[in-house]
């Protein structure tokens, strides 16, 4: 009965001490294909691991006798105040993890006041997600090989109320996903799990990734939409310089969670040179391997304005649907707050590079 199943969840919930406990339950609940698609990376998954391990090499320099009785996790991005610097990375095909898919994620993000980024390859369309959750969404764009189709995608996102377009620039082609790769191909052509954003607009022969994409896309986007433009997938100072030259509004330091090019550095190792180049002129966000409040603290200390998380909220989604996403967000926020108290930083601005060593 429903009563029994909710009791099961209550018992399990007490077990969720950290996001890895959600990962554990997700592995019991989801099928093998979904687990491989979610947790897999390119080649031997070395960059997936590097993203996580690199945080462990950085140490925190805590300060003492600072009033930490009240903590603010507020941050400002693109002229708007956000309750927390923890944002949900765009993740495609979320119905594969749980039947409620992106709608569950969006409802959790609204309830817990986190920003969500909707993937181009979401199962529910960006309009449906916005309508069902009332979320202010950001839209992640994979420009197609056909600009007319891409334009319709942008129109769809703007109609759904998106004010920020996150342009993913690390996917001219799909990475060598030895684990979960065949599943991804199946997902793209699946009749059951549709890619909602492309319904009725994807024309014959249009590729959903464009290997011909260059910096020219930025002026085209400026001319064809009113959204802020954020580049996702920057990993070098050279491209940070170009991002400034082309006038983008923000960047996300990302290696796609280690799913695209193997042997890239961990994202936290890429961050210093990019922060140095950007010098606070536009927001710099980071994702990849963030599993603990201390990871978030370290990224903010090194100079990120906010962080994004991918797999951790998906483990929650796979395990328990909307409630699981809420638990993942609660855990990470509670960890961040406690870590800020222990380190002596009552607000996000106070978390500076003096608080970390070893990066
Ligand atoms: C992704 N990521 C991703 N990125 C993107 O720009 N568009 C997308 O559709 C997807 N889809 C996707 C699916 C799955 C299953 C994963 C795990 C990741 C990458 C994602 O936005 C983010 O960069 C990483 O997930 C961050 O790393 P962690 O937090 O998963 O370690």
C-alpha cells in the first residue's frame, strides 16, 4: 500500500547522511542502463574521477573567533539575487532516471530555491517544465546543424520564460562513452522517451550537435534571442580571453562531468587560470565532481561565483523522484552552511582565496 511505501521511504531517508547514500539507493532502484548512462564517462573515466579527487588535495585555512551565528548563502548573478550558489547543471533524459523526470527536478528546485538549467535534450519540453513547476529556468543550448531549427529552440525557451541561455561548447561530437554510450544512442532515437524540445521542429537530416560550430555563434545568438549568454565547457585561459572578447555574459568551467574529452584536467585545476583572466568582469561558475559542502567552499574560495551539480541531484531523482532531489539539495546546502560556520565565513563574499591552500 501507499502507507507502506512511504514508511519505507521514511526509514531510508534517515539513512541519507550524504549524497553518496542517495547514490547507493539510486543503484538499487534504477536499471543498469540508467546507472551506466548517469555515472559513466569518456574512455576509462579518468576525468570523471579526477574531478572528484582534485578537491581532496586542496586544504582549508579556517579562521577563529568570528561570529557565525547567522549565515547567508545569497549570491548575485546577472543582476539577480539567488538564495544559494548551488545550481542544477543541465542533465538530459531525466525521465530515464524517474518517470517524473525534469518536472520533479524543477519542482524540487523551486521548493528549495535553487536555479535549474534545463537541457536541450530534456524529455519534458522546457515549456512543460516551466508550466508544471512555475520555475524560472535557464536553458542549455546545443545548437543544431540547422539555424532555423536552433532559432525555434530559442523561441521555445524564451516563451517558457528563460532569461539565460547556457551554450555548451564542449560537444562538437559526443564523447567516447564506453560505459553508457550505446544507451545514449538508444535514448536519442527512443520512441518512448521523447526529446520534448525538438517535438515538431526537428527537420530530417538536422544534427543535434554541430561539429562546425565556431565563435561566430555568439553574435548569431545575440541577434536571435534576448537571453544572457553563458558559455559552458571553458577549460583554458585562452578561451576565457576569447569569451570576454566576444562579450558573453558568463562562463561555466566544465568538462561535462568527464563525459566528453578524456584526459582533461579536473575542473577545479582549470579554475585558477580562468579566474585570473576574467578578473571579476563576468560571473565564473564551475561544475564537475562537487559532492560535499567543502568542495563548494573550495570552488568559491578559488574564485567561482557559483557552482553547479549534476550527478548528485540525479542520484536523488533516481532514488526517490522529487523528494530525492530535495534531499540532495538539503544535504549540500546544510553541509555548505556548517562548513562556512567552521571556517569563519558568515557570507559567500567572505570566502576568499586566503581560506584555501594547495591548489
Ligand atoms: C550531463 N551533462 C550535460 N551537459 C549539457 O550541457 N547538456 C546535457 O544535456 C548534459 N547531459 C548530461 C547527462 C548526464 C547523465 C550527466 C551526468 C551530465 C553535463 C552536466 O551538465 C555537468 O557538466 C556535469 O554533470 C557536472 O559534473 P558532476 O556534478 O556530474 O560530477
